[in-house]
C-alpha cells in the first residue's frame, strides 16, 4: 500500500521545468526593470493625477498600486491632484456655470468654495484612502497647509489682453518643509492644488499641472509625470495622431503657440520643470492601466518626454 500511494502522488519529471518556464516572462520583466530601479532609487517623482484616471474605478485602483509600488521600490512619490470632473459635477448640482478661458477655470468666489470643498474634502480623501489600502502611507495636504504653496491672483492673457478670471492663483512661493518631513518619514504626500495669498488672504484655485511643476522644481525632483487623457503630445494634431516621444525644452517652447488650450498648462508645466532643475517631464496617457510603471520601468516607455536643452541641467 505504501508503494502504491507513493506512485499515485509521484509527479512527472517534466512538471517542475514546465512551471519554471511559465514564470520566465515575469523574471524577464523584473530584469528589464533593474537598470531603471537602480537609476531612480532614492529619487523624488512628482505625479500630477488627473483626467479619466480620476473617475474610472479600475484606473484609480491601478494608479494607487503604481504609486505604492514606486514607494516600495525605493522612490519618493509625491502626488498633486486637481479635480475637474468632480468640480464640474458639483457646480452643475448647484446651478453654477463652468467656464474656461485660456485653458483655466473661471473661478468666482462661490465657485472657489466648491473647488476647495471638492478638492480637499472629496478627491483628496478618496485618493488617500485608495493608497492607504496598501498600508499607512498616504497623508493629505492642501497648498494652504504649512504655507506649502503661496499664490497671487492670476490674469489670463487672451488676444494680448489681460482678462480677469476670478479666484485663479499663480504660485509665488513654495515651502517644501512639510512635504520633505513626510518623505523622510516614508509617507506619500497627496496635495490639493489650492493656495492662499499672502497679500489679500484669499484662497485661490491653482491649475494642478502648474502646481505639480512648481513643486517638482522646488523639491529638485528627478521626474515630473503628468497624467492626461491623450497618448502624449501629438506632432500634427488633428491631421495626425503620431505622438512625439521625446523633445527638448527649446523644441517644446517653439510648439507652445500652436497647442490646443487644454494642453498648454500641461506643456508649460513640463517646460518650467525641466528649465528649473527637473531631469525629465513626461506627459502620459492616464487611460492606460499602470502607465506610470510602463513609463518609468520599461525600455519602451509611453507618452511624451521633455528633457532640458543640452548643458542646461
């Protein structure tokens, strides 16, 4: 009986190699990521969270996994978020108009109350919760906290004229003390893009792309990543959907006057970042699950990468 049982449970000699072979693609993926892990270890990465990734449940969960993976891989992720879709929904409920000029939201005092409530009380809370499903990692801040971001009133330039667009702010100063303290403690800062003015005491709505770029520069980040709803910067939109994979600061600056208004704050943010000490700025498609990991840890990458002109950094 003993012999019969041992023969019954005995495995085929070919089973173990077959299992090893099945796992090989996973091993190759890890090996491909090794030089990128080495390059980015200990570096700060500022990620602007926005677009469709903010409203799709699967994309939100994948984003949280990516950010936590970066932290456990030895990077220091900092998340900056806006909340356009959620703000629009709340404004509609209250019968307040959503209007944009020069790619920026026209923000009345009443709309500013909604912006502040939605960003700090809804979007940030949800994102912190998603990240903290993986451990006690994320801490929420707004630009108001610890004077992290200080702003003045921003005027839009339309056809050469200065236009008042309400409580929209332009960042004048950044204090990174609270963020650095959180990073040193192994936390993931999640920052809402609102800021208080030192001049008039008003709270201002700051474009999240602009805020992320300013924070990346102030923190001396290795990379700024901007999630959006397109594949990257198109070479000749709408005539072609070819994506520019890489361009220098000067090349981007030359393209800015031709860009659609929605892309302007994103690409201006990328330009500011690489001209102020950030090694690379990337616009990636937030509609693709795990796009952050694909961009940082694979040879191909996705989206558009902006780099400083030669000798600038």
